[in-house]
C-alpha cells in the first residue's frame, strides 16, 4: 500500500485530502464529523473581524445538474463565518487538541490595514492551528467591502497583506487565490514577494446560474432580487488545473508549494492536481453534495493508483505532468495524428461523422448499404483534431494514431521525426531563423 | 357461422373467476408510464444518432433522436409535435408497437449493452403530455374545396383523414360500426390501451375539424364504392379485415368455439370485466399477436389452464420472442407443431381438441408425424388470421391479390380516384403503426393529385 501521508509546508496529515474553507468546516460539529470520516485536514471557515457578518436568509446555493440530477456545477453567495470570532477560536482550540494528527489551518480575511492583522493573527495562532490561509478569493459580498477577491485582484494588495500576516504569524502562511483575474501569474508572484509559504487555488468563479423560466428573473433570488455568486464543483476543475499548472511551470513561482482546489470529486481529480504541481488538494463541493463519506473512495482510489504506478508515496506523483505543459508556440507542428476507428467497437451511432461533417473537416465518411452502416476516416481530410474522439460514446473506439513515416495524405508533406514549431514556421512574421 | 359469445354458464365456463379488484389490477398498464425523472434519465441514454437506425426502423418515420432531445430539454410540446406530425396515433403506437422488433430493435445501444433506449415509453411520455393537456398542435390550411371519402375509422382511415384535413380538404369518414377507432377500440389488448385511451386519442385527433363522421354506414350496404367515386374527389379505403379465418373443421360452430378477435372486442367494450364468461381450460389456435393477446387476457380474467397451439416451430411464430416470453410469464403454455385435427364435444359444448403432431422440415414445410395429441378445452379460441371482406369491393375494377387490395408505393389502387391502406392492402404487416403510415402516405398522394396544377 502506497503511503498517503502528506507533509505540506511541514504541516502533517494522514492523507492529502483536506476540506476547503467553507460550510463543511464551519464549526466543530462538522469538523469533528469530517475527521471521524477520515479527512486529512481542514481549512476552517474564513474568520473575520467582529462584529461578524450576516448571511441572507434565503437560497445561498444553487446547482447546474445533469438530467439524473447529478451536480455538475455549484454556486453560492455565502459570506465568511457568521459566528462570533471567539466562538470559532474556542472550537478550533478544542478540535486541534482532540485531533493532533490532522491538519487545521485557519482561513482569515481582514481589511487592508495592518492593525487588524496585528490584532487578530497572534490570538488565532494561539489556538494551536498549523497555519494560515489568506482568503483573497471570495468573489461576492466580501469583495464589495474591499476584501476577498478585491484584494486578490490587485497584486500590490496581495503582497502587502501577505507581508502583514507573515509579520505577525510564526506558522506557515498560504495565500488562497481568486480565479477572477486575467493571468494568475501576477497574483502568484505577488504572494512570493510578500513572503507567502504557499498558494492555494482556486476560490470560486463569478457566476449567475440561470434565469427562472417562469418569472424571468435571475435564479436563485432572495425574494425577487439576486446577485452573482461563486461557481465551483466539477465544472471548474479544468480552469483550476490550468492555473495550478501555470504557477508550477512559471520560472519564478515553480518552487512555490501549491494546494490544489476546484472540483475535486474523486481520486482521479486529485491525481490531476497533484501531477500538475499541487502538493495536496482541498475539497468543498463534493462534500457538500455527497457528505463526508466521499473521502473513502478518494483515499483508496489514490492509494491503489499509486500502487499500480509503482509509486510509494504521494510525493512521487507531485508535479509529474508539469514538464508536459508548454506554450502553444512550442508544440511540434511536424507531428501528424490521424483518427482511427476500431470497427469492432463501433456501434454505428454516426456522431463522429455528423460532427466532423457539420463543424469540422468532412473527414469521416458514411455509407449505408441496406442498413449496414459504416463510418470510415478519410486520411486525406483528417486534421487529427480529436473532435470525433471527444464525442464518440464508446471508450477507446476512436483513437488518434501518430504517423511515424510516409507522407501525410492531406498535406502531401513527408513525415519527419525532426520537430518544428511556430517559432520557426515560415508563416510566422516574427519567426526566428 | 360460429358462435362468437360464450353463452352457457356451466361448471367450466363462468364469470367472476376473479374479484373486481383483481381484474382491475390485472388490466392496468402493462408498462407503467415514466415519471419525469425516469424520462429524463432514459432520454439521456439516447446518443442522438445521425441518420438514426431507430427512425429507419419506425414504419412511420418518427424522428426518434429529435423527439428524445426535446424531452431532455423539457420541451414536451416540441417532442410531441415531432412524433405526431409523422404519426398522429403516436400515443397508441407508444403503447402497442412491438418496439422490440421495430425501433428498439435497431437502437445502437443494443450493440454494446443489449439494452435499447426505451423509445416506446419515451414516446408515450411526450404524447401523454399534449393529449392530457389538450395542447393543440395542428390547424387546417385554407379550405381547398375538395372532398374526400374515407371508409373505415381505424388507424389507417383516421390518419388519412387527419392529414387531409390539415391540408385543407373536407373529409367524410364512413364506418360500419357505431364506435370509431377500428381495432384501436376493439382489438388492442386491454392492458396496452388502458382506460378509455383509444377514444381520448380519437377526440384529440378529430378536434382538428373538417372531418365529418358517418357511423353505421357499411360499404356494400348503405354506401357503394361506385357512388363514393362519383360523389367525392377521392376515396380512401381503410376498412381493415372484417372477418376471420376458419379452422374448417366439421363441427366448428359448436358452443365454446369462438373467434378470438370477437371475444377481445367484447372484452374491450365491457367495463365490468369480472362479468365476462371465462373458460377453465382454454385452447388458443394460432401463432400471432392475437393468439398471444387472447391467451394472456384469458389468464388475466382467471382462466386456469391456457394453451396456445401453433402449427409450426418457435421461430416461425409471428408473435415476437418478447410476446412469447410475455405469454409464458403469464403462465400460458405454448405448444409448437400442433395442427388442428378435430373438435371433441360433450352434449352442447366443446370438451377437447385433437391435434396432429407436426414436424418442420428444412425447406420450411411441415408434415404430420402420424402422432396426435388431445388437449382438454371448454373454450377454443380461433386466432389464425383475419380476412378482407370483399363484398363491397367486388363489382369494381379494383385489383385484388391474395384477397387483399393491391396498391403502389403511394398507396394508390388500380382505380384512378381510390387509395387504400392498413390491414386491407397486400403486403401490409398488420400493425397499427403501418396502418397510420399508409393513411399518411395516401393523404400526401391524394393531396398532390388533387392540387396538381392548382
Ligand atoms: C386482437 C388484435 C390485437 C392486435 N394488437 C396489436 C398490437 O398490439 N400492436 C399493433 O401494432 N397491432 C396490433 N394489431 C393489428 C392492428 O390492430 C391493425 O393492424 C390495425 O388496427 C389496422 O388498422 P386499419 O385501420 O387498417 O383497420 P382496423 O383497425 O381494422 O379498422 C377498420 C375499420 O373499418 C371499418 N370497416 C370495416 N369494413 C367496413 C365496411 N365495409 N364499411 C365501412 N366500414 C368498415 C371497421 O369497423 C373499422 O372501424 C392487433 C390486431 C388484432 C386483431
Ligand atoms: C458555500 C460555499 C462557501 C464558501 N466559503 C468560503 C470561505 O468562507 N472561504 C474560502 O476561502 N472559500 C470559500 N469557498 C470556496 C471553497 O473553499 C473552494 O475554494 C471552492 O468551492 C472550490 O472548490 P470545490 O470545487 O471543491 O468546491 C466557499 C465555497 C462554497 C461552495
Ligand atoms: S438544507 Fe437544511 S437548512 Fe438548508 S434549506 Fe434544506 S432543510 Fe433548510
Ligand atoms: S462516434 Fe464512435 S461509435 Fe459512433 S459511429 Fe463514430 S466511431 Fe462508431
Ligand atoms: S438508435 Fe437508440 S441511441 Fe440512437 S437515436 Fe435511436 S434511440 Fe437514440
């Protein structure tokens, strides 16, 4: 059995699955249940200044669902903790005492003035927590008050607030980033400059879920009026993965530890984050949709996967895929793939044909000889775009196969093992020769 | 003529074999309608195939992936419109089509999981929504001033009339019976068409207007084909098969030997099914859908022993594998290779039936083995096919073959002004859905002919 223990910035946990700062970590009751269920750590629901904020008394959450009502995407307009500061501290102290082997990080959000950080950080640290996580990501409500995403969107503020926290904290400081920005490298570098020990990402994405088809108002509303909320859950994973990988492959930030967040629902999602450079993962929506038990499969799935790969620990997986991520301009333009249909597996649905015909390159031919439907790839048209693979309902029925030699029947160009990319391409006005 | 009702109440022929409640339960929907969540999940299973095989396999060309996609998006009116614009009896067909041999048999999901999309149930889900809510989907085009006679108010005739009405023509439908619907009303098994669905559907269809109904009018009696051709711009014959094939045995008209179709018609028209006379030991002669239906329904009415005796082997049986399984599920015995030899009676009623035991040969023929078998029977149902009544059609130049009306691909007969469709035509496959398609194709052809040069 592979070793699932995790050591993130010196913070130890029995597994790399933490609960993200959110309702599942709102109070001792939930966190105790989470630890009983086997979660490795938690980032406590974000603390703020007293008087504590208030939430709406109507819908905070809504979902995008499949037809069998599986949650695909999740949206919320909840703010940070709505309980008094001291109540949270008291519970955190007790929880850390009761669960010494689990990670307990305090998520915090304070205004942009040093006194507030100076006043709060030491008393929070005194509860025995393992680290801080700075919530510079909440995209609704708090950002209207100059906190959360309003800080995370301005690199100078990130740097400043990180410095303040580092000044008053002795435990590691993680900065949690907002995805509601143009390029995640700027905030990530600001964290580094501010002395952050790590970044965690992503927080939620600004979103409106839909309209109400009866009232033609936005949905959901609080008695008729609504506001944009934060989007998370499975649907946001690809956005999060890109941001994680960008930080992991950026020269300046590549050694900055990352806690991966956004859509983690199964062990496979965790593999994605870890391989693309995260050192652990945090989960909110999956727990809110299925309850804490969901961690069991995450743990056994990851452990079995590591065994299959011959890896002894999670550490061996971290960053494995990062070298495979590059800029478009460095992709090998001499590489030629062609779609190949396994006729044995093909169920003749015709989806590959119609999507290629209508929206792509007219490269999948259809013949119907008295009900005998056959779909074949025309190599003289196939550009290897992968659309057919992406829509085929049968696993591994269409595969992309690289041409190793010969001539590409589409372009008439001889296949070469010599790579060539855009930087040197003749059509590139800025080519380097 | 044979007896068509069970009259004598003897020890072995009784009513009230089961309680009212039991009978009601037995004759509830064979397949319960889908709930919304079931429909959405099932609809999600459809791959939205290109040039979909299921559509190709539907005799009425319903755009199956098209209507299922509309179910997925809660566009039930759009879904129903896709169905009903090709097949106005989409509701009945959703209930009575042998989907296992039609659309669902062609579904690509059979390829890798042996479990087709439940097209029939989804079709019912969509059509129920407009039928139950009376959503009007069709309106008549501008009046063309043309009038067309339709003989027979079964699925073929009404389908033809509806399409013609949409196209702006004026239609008169003649039917010999008092109640409209043909076999939808009198033939389809009660557990397929529950409650008063056939009439509910008819009301919905006829709501289009422009269709004048004349009941109690039989071609060959009150009306003639000659007159209709003179009075109308075109005529559509959808008179089905008016009579049944006989066993041609000596004492075929003894009590207890009856036409299955006739008994089913009576069953469909009886609201208190517990009052029906039901035999204890029943033998059904035949191998088609009617044989299965009468056997299963007899069981549901409380018959003790029901045996279907079929001349040929299992694979030759017209009833599908699925239907045979349905019969077996209801404890009906199916005995293959039994050919009727003679009816045995005590005083007034049949008491048993003797069969020659047959053997199938490679060339498809069957020969008697010389052995025989006798089955106990208080009731013998004849379900060996129906026949066209040709009287009303006889004195015309209407081309018939094998006792059926010959038509071209547009369902046009040898007479200039006459079209035909449904069970009465040659090479029909005796399905509701095909009758509906015939009516539709004939209407399209009639319209083209009547509006040519207009
Ligand atoms: C017992 C039984 C069960 C069946 N079950 C199924 C099933 O489950 N699924 C399926 O797809 N198919 C089934 N069928 C077949 C299906 O019912 C027929 O194929 C279909 O009804 C044919 O439609 P039609 O309009 O041609 O004829 P019909 O439905 O027979 O309608 C003919 C109409 O014409 C009228 N008529 C007849 N002669 C005259 C005349 N001389 N003058 C005026 N009017 C006349 C009749 O009164 C009747 O209303 C079943 C058939 C039977 C007998
Ligand atoms: C209802 C809700 C409340 C949240 N509250 C907080 C919060 O107080 N502090 C914070 O840093 N993130 C908060 N988040 C963001 C989550 O911690 C997490 O970053 C985000 O949901 C993405 O992860 P997921 O896809 O696993 O849900 C909240 C998310 C949700 C759904
Ligand atoms: S989840 Fe619980 S608190 Fe929330 S609306 Fe439902 S019952 Fe109320
Ligand atoms: S999409 Fe896949 S299964 Fe469907 S026809 Fe194409 S190759 Fe066959
Ligand atoms: S064949 Fe099956 S999966 Fe394909 S369109 Fe028809 S119902 Fe859908």
